[in-house]
C-alpha cells in the first residue's frame, strides 16, 4: 500500500458528481477546500487508525456519486490519504533492492568475464575457431566475441565457408575480410576462406550438413582447436547459410565427433527490437541467462566499427545504420552446446 490509506467520508449532497481536492484531518472531520466532511470510523485494514491522526495530510479526495436519483441527503465518498513520507520510504526500499540485485548480477558477470576458466572457456593460450558463412559476418555479428576472446588471451582462428560471391564480388570481399580480420587482431595465417561451389553464398541453396561438418572437423583437427564459435539455430539474421553452419556443428557435437576438450559456443539470436536498439538490449542482456557474455568498451566498439568499415562493398545505407544501432556491434551473448 506504500502509505496510501483509504477512509470513508460522508458529505452533504451538493449535486457534484466527482472531484478532487487536497486537505487534512481535523478531529473527526476532513477539511477539504474549505468544506468539512465527517470522517467515518471505517479504516482500511492496511492503514491502522494511526494514519487518521489529527493533522494527517491528504493530497487528494475523490468524490464519487454512488446513489441513484432521487439523491439522498448524504453522498458517500471514498478518500485516499497519501502519506508522502511512507511512499518515499517504500520507493527507496524498492529502488535499493533493484539496484543491489543489479549490482550483484553485473559483478558476477564481471567476475566470470575476468578469466576464461570462470567463463567456462578453455584457458589462456587456447585456440578458438570462429566459423562464419560470409565475409562481414565476423565484424557485423561476432566482433564482441573476437575482441573478447583476445582479451582473454585466446588465439583466434577464422574459417569462412564462402567468398560472398552472390553479386560476383567474391574477390573484393575476400580482401575486405582479410583487412577486417587484421583490424580485429586475427592474423592472415589464421584466416581460411573456402571457395567451393558446394557452399555458394546463396540463401536459396541448402548446404549439405554432412559436407559442411566434414570440412569443419578437418579444420578443427588440423588447427588443434579447443573452442568453436558459430551461429545458433536461427542464424541471427535467419540466413540459411548461417543456419547450415549451426546444423553441421550440432551434428558433430551430438555424434561425439569433436575432439576431446573441444567445446562449442553459439551466438544467441535476439528479436528485432533488441537486435537494432543496443541501448534497450543492454539491461536485457545483463539480466538474461547465457553462458558467456562479451561486452565491448567504447574503444573496442570503435575497433569493431573500423573492422566493419573494411567491407566497403557492403556499406549500404541500412548497414551504416546497423553499425550505429545494432547490439551485435557491442554485445554478444553465447551459449554452450
Ligand atoms: Zn552472413
């Protein structure tokens, strides 16, 4: 009730329907707008009689006409007596509780992000493989993960399953990807770009799960990978090539084909509102369940934007807006398979 006290009033009938006024309790009458109302003894069970002591301020009295015509000599009205002090105390208590909970939650996340072991990731010096479908996926969706893993002293490798040749720009996009990786701290020897007609950059073509899985497993074994990072079942943007990667890694995981000690993280897809409005997504991400959360500092965000700007061929107006507003340029939440 937060200090709100209800009590009954009887007042001379004046023909008024409803109204509001301010006043205070004086003896057994309520003074309101120069009119005295008799205070009935009934008091809300939440308030206690103490709330109706002489001098108690009330900020609003609502008159409500309850009886049908002919009007009675008296109307019964309900009054709400606000006790500002109690409300403030109640609000402060709620605010303190929420802030404390939020603080503990953020501190817990910060502790988990401080070291790979606490985040459930392989230790420093481990080898993480980012698996993407197209050049620009690494900057547009995974920049927080790449920079976060680097912060945890992981060695990051990248495997891109196509050159992004949908508009016959494959050669240009291959170079853009290498530049972007350089900005993100992935050296050229750690970058592999597959140019294979079996894996075309085309949302209308379903990549064969087994072929993708075999290619991926080969790469994992050759590079002695401890951690694989890729899209989740919804592929963030829903692109079928992204989802094909998830299906392949899911198959390797469920069939027990991954090397011992090699874990898999998938990037959580979020709804459109969260995806494009990072400032709305921030509290949501902090409070939502996930295994690993990477959040970039402002300096790292600038680096992510610089990586994305390497993809000149892709910088159409809507992608420029995406760079400014999307949560994926700042926040990655991931879950282990
Ligand atoms: Zn893509």
